[in-house]
C-alpha cells in the first residue's frame, strides 16, 4: 500500500549509522522506517515521543529511513540473516504474508508478559490485520481508512443540500453532478484511483462484500462484488465516472478534486487536508469527508460501510539482539499519550480514545466519521504470497466489465476461476 499519508512526505534512504557504533555498549535503538514514521514520531505539534522514551533511561533512537519499496526489501533482507542490528522495523499489513511473518518475533508472548497500555483501545480490525496463522506479527501504529469526499459547493450548484446517506444515493448524486459548470469546467460525479481491488472493495463493502475472505475463498462472483462492478459500469455508461478511469492514480484524483472536476471521490480520509489546501484547491473548506455510506438494504446491520483500512505496524526481527529493548520501544510508541502526540503530528491514530481528544478533533474535522469507519473497517484482503497476481487478475477483469467487453457476471466468474488456484489451501 503506497500513499498511506496525511500529507505528501517523500524520503530517500537516510545515511546508515556507522557499524562501529553498534559494537559499543548503549548503542542507539536502530529503527528501520519510512520518513513519515519518523516525522509523526518526532514532530513539533505533538512533541517527540521517541525522545520521551529515551528520557526514561533508554538509548537514543537511530531512524534509518527509506521509501516504501526499499524499506521492505532492506528490512526483510536484514531479518533473513543469522543476526541483525535492526531492533524494530515498520511493515505494511499487505506485506506480512506467512513467509514474511516467519522472519519476525511473535508478539503474543510479549503481550502476555508485559502488555501494551489498554490493548482493548486499539481498533480490533488493525490488530486482526497483523495476525498471521493466529499469531500477532506486528503492532499497529499508523492507518489510512477510506472515506467518501464530496464538494459541497458543487452539490449545492446541482440543488443537493446534503451528502448521500446510502450507496444508492451516492449513485444518484454522482449522476446529477456530472455536468459542465458555468465556467466551462466539466465535472464527473465520482472518481477513484482506478478499479484495482482495494478501490472496488470500498464500493463492495457497501453491501458487506469481499474479494477474498479471511479464510481464503474468492467470492468476487457473489452479489456484493457484482453490485460494485455493476455500479461502476452504470456510472461509466452515464458519464458519471471518468472515461480514462484505468489510468487514474491517487495524485490525479487529488487534482480532479482540487480543481472541481469531480463532485465526489472515494479515497483515503487523510486526503481531506490535500483537497482543502488553500494554496492548491479552488474550493478550500468546501470538500467534506464522510464514511462510505452503507446500502439501504443493510442499514439495520451497519451504521456505515465496513470500508477498507490499511496500516503500518512495528515488528521485531526474530534475529534481533535486544528484543526486550525493542518491545519497550513499541510499548512506548503505542501508549495513549504517544498515539495522541503522533496524531497531532499528522498520524492516523490506532486508538479509539484519540478520537475523543478535543485538540485532535479540532485538527481533524472528519474525526467522528473516521472513528465510525474504524469500528467496522477491515483489510481489503488477507495477506498471502500470490496476492499481487490475484490483484492483477482482478484489475484486468474489472476493467473489461466496466468497458463493456464482458458482462460483470462473466468477468467476476473469471476472477474466481483464475484466482482460486493461487490461494493457500
């Protein structure tokens, strides 16, 4: 999962600490991370939570940062050695497939001996997402949850006074808001970063749907996913979904929303800040963010759609030398106080209690909506070795269905027949 940020934070690999430093007593705690993790852990607004841990008598923290791809490559290589100087590494939940989880220390025994503060306060879906074979492989630290962004000014131009409350209303609003503005700007009703499975899942979850279930059954041919594909196709045929949807990336969605070329967007809730950036947006303060609405047929079961959530967590390499110290650092980083501090620095908080804090709520106008999502959100699919190939198959068949080259039923039947052999037995 890329782009899991509340702001654009790109970082090249930081310089590696000298090897001799680790031969000395009291060597710094070596943390492999993305630059965004260091930023939210050491920022000015919430304070430096890593320094707080050091002041408690622990060593200094050495952040070694990479972009997402190089981070996982380097971390997994280090964890495969007979011994490593890496004490803590950050991992993305889709990366923690069984062969990767085997490289890291199971955290359940540590939780049993010396648990984190108020574990019940951490959103269950995030913890479950890091369980592989029943064992907790990493501790959640940062999340990105999906939401529905809408431009209140554009909806008002079309005579719509309030946001849609069901997915059926989303479809109707999208059609009504596909038009040409008085200044000539063409507006499309709904945009999202293509029809890859993580994005389509957000629609399928309006009917509580899945692509692959937690017990590794491909259910793309079932009514919820079929509803999602049919909905996108319907919007495409009505001109309410971009003609070039197959090539649209997250940054393109940012531009469309900022320029008023899209009335609504399905994307990470953290994008709200980008969409309302007064330096770039033509509609600062007008783009609102809500939970993805549930279908009218499931309102008695769900308050909002159980949309997708993806997240980073902290793991301890099995071959690490100072596991007690590593666990102490992880505990400190996910305490209530630290979670709030990181959230004020721009992090996606993993604790429910953070959403009740007045300072956080002042900074995040969609706090209540995000909390509603996180109470029911789940990962887009379970981690397994062939997940990337399965995702490519889904994208290929979904694009064919939306373009009218295949029926949704035929396309999703193909997904099931092609993906099933890739799943763990």
